[in-house]
C-alpha cells in the first residue's frame, strides 16, 4: 500500500497546531508544563506549610505571655527528653510495635493461604474480603470496636457465656494491659489499631508470598527438607520484605493517630493526642512541631532500614 | 496443588472473620431499642432509628457538605493527578524521584501533621475556614490516589499507539483526546472513585481545616465522643459503609485486570 492511497484528512492548521508541534518537539517543556500545576500545589503550598510548621520546633514559647519567641533555640527540642514527654514517646512507640507484631501474626496465615492454596475464585473473594474493611469508614470501624469492647458489650457477654469471664477479669487485672474495662485499656486500643491496619499488612505479605518461586520450594523438598524446615528456611525469609512493607504502614499509621486513643484506651496521652492538645488548647506550636518531628524521624529511619531488606519491591 | 493444613485454614478464616465481625455488630445495633448503652444482646428490636435519621436535619446537612467536598476534591485530584502522571510516567529527568516522593508525602505523613501545617498556613495567609479550606486539604491527599492509578495505566499504554496517531496527522491534543484518554479512562474513573471514598471518609485533616461546618465524619466523631442517640450513629454508619463500598467495588472491577493496586496506602 502506498502512502498516497491513504485518504487522510489534512492536518489542521492554526495556533493550536503550532502549539502542539512545539510541545511534541520539546518533550521537556511538555513535562514541565504538565508538572507545573501539581508542583505548585504540593511543592509550594503543601511543602511550604509543612516547613513553616515543623520549622517552628526551633522556636520556643514564652512561659509568661504564652507567645512564640522567634529566636532559634534547641530548648524546645530538648524538652522532648523530659521524663513526661519521653514517656509519651516511648508509650506510643511501644503501642505501634505491639500493633505491628499482632498484625503480622494475624495477617500471615490469611496471606499464606491466599497466595499458596487458593484457586482464582477463592483468591478474588479473599481480595475483596480484605479490601472491603480496608476502605470502610475509619470512624465506623472504630465505632464497631467501641460497641464490642464496652463493659456491657458483646465481648464481655460472650466471655461470660463461654465461662471465660474469670479469664477476662484476670487479664484486666494485669498491670500494664488491663484497666476498668476493655474499652479503657491498652488491650482495647491495641486491638482496635490492629483491626484498623490489618489489611495494610495482608496485601504486601501476600504479594511477597506470591513471588516466592515454586521451584525453590520443590528443590528444598527434593533435597530432603521437611515442610516445616522449608517454611522456616525458604518461605519465611523470602516473605520478610512483605512483612516489613506492611510494618511501614501499621507502624506509621499507629504512630500518628490521635482519634482512636481519644475514644478507646487509657487517659495517658499518646503522641498524636499530645500534638493535638499542644497546638490547640495549650497553644504551644513549637513543642507540637517538635513532637511532630518524632514520627517523621522514626519513619525515616524505618524506611532506610526497610529499603535494605528490599521491602519496596513488595509494595 | 496440595491441600492446605487444617490449622492454616482455621487461622486464615479466623483472620477474615476478625475483619468482618465488628461491621456486623454495627448493623445489629441499628435495630436495638436500647439507646443509652451498648448492652449486648440488645433488649429488643425496632426500625424506628431509620425514621429518626430521616428526620434529623443536622445529619443531612453533614451528608450534603461531605458530598460537595468529596465531589470538588475529586475533580481537582483528577486534574492534578492526571497531569502529574502524564509528566512522570515515562519521562526521565533530574529530580524525578524526589518529585514522585512529594506526591506520596501527604498520605505518608501522619494526617495530624498535614492537618496542623495546613491550618497554620491558612492562618498565615488569613484565609477564613470554609468549604474551600476543607476541599484544599482533601485534594492534597486525593491527588496521590489518582496519580497511582493513572501512572500504572500510562506505563502499560504502548508509546507506539501515540506515535502512530501522530504519524497519521493528529496533533498532540487530538491524540490525547482520541487515543490516550479512552485508554486511561477506566483507570481515571477508578482513581476518582477511590479519591471520592477517601475524601468522604476523611476526619483527621478535616478537624483542622474545617471551621464551624461539620462533614459527616466530623459529625460522627462528635457523636462518638459525646453520644446522644447511639443507634442513630449506627444507622448513619451503615449508610456510610454503603456509600463508600459501592464506588470501591466498582473501582475493583474497573482495574482488576491491571496492575493498579488501587488501595495501596490510604
């Protein structure tokens, strides 16, 4: 077929065409023009306000007038290490770690089953069963746990019916994890967080498990390893990047949350609540900014370590 | 394929049950006659709370505001997210990695940091709180959802299609309209729906960028902290599940053949 036989309309002419030609010839200009609006928003407005807020952590607050003293000082940052504040930080990091471990334990069998044993239909069903709670309203999920954990609520009732009321009492009598009822204890808070972030753990673990090459497992079996040994020495190490990727989510989401501890948990503050009260009623923006730096720093360290395990390929 | 050990099956099904049982309890408590406590089992069942919700003006005002905010934020996110995806899908240039990190930052950072930072910025620029400040906050973290979906689809779109279109005489705008847009349409639709669901549900950033108005999540939060008629909150919660679930299901079916793991990182 010769070119002449193609009956094409003549290219349109005019300003639009010239503009188009210029953009096609200069790909970089096109990229720049495309990037400009989102960059103006996120780079200028968003990043700018982040820097303005976090930058105030080098200022301090005048004890008497309550106004911000705009002179660089390390006093506010050092205030984080006062026992009361250090307590808040350690408590929050402890809760985040507990939630992450619990998520990993509950998520692994689900991911493992879906990745290794489920057929296509069951796999699709599993995926939807994980996605639906993930995208359900955050507050609705917190509310669901409030219902379950309340003193007169369902968990207490079922414990009574199953003859476990004594065990529940004994658990609540324990020093750190207990409390007057489940909904005002660390147990309740950790359970709620675990529930909220569990899907974020399941998805990357499943993705990592699906990428374990089947012939590696067969080879290990052929070489005489029992199923338990194959799991420990082949499957588990290869699944770890997925667990780390999930941990990035579960850890950081717990670290910054301030709504759940307001509704479920003890009266002792966690990091998010501390930031909230400091910027609000206390009006101490510099200290709020200093507190906000902590999750960002913790996550930066976490992400650097995670990058070495190859967790980003599992996302 | 070998059969799964029974213990694994039980653990997997137990885990999934853990994910769904609390949602069932919310549904159950919609019908309880007890309005002061969360007593289980409910002493009696009634349908009256649905009627009460129907008559409550504050709820419908909150629903209206949430729908409005989510719609505007979704449109903004669609425009900005598609532009960003178009720029970053194939181009290689200095500073590309930091820029793509920047787009993910609003959902990577704790919501409270984003919220306070924006609140302070509005204060500095003397912008009064309004629907628009809520929209600005929401669009900031909705962009990434659209961006993720669009960029995944654009990478799978063969560049030869675009070249062929231009060889046949179409200019860049015609190519975008006739070739690129139909190909990324479902990805954009899916991204838009997820952005809508995300905005409709957002509470943390909203507490900082809203003035006196309350969106539906803000209304729910105040009900959780100071409950009045508890079953009313349940009915609203079930409505919220329905409103967010349908777009998510649709987004799943639109992208299931692609690599766009739409939900990654809420």
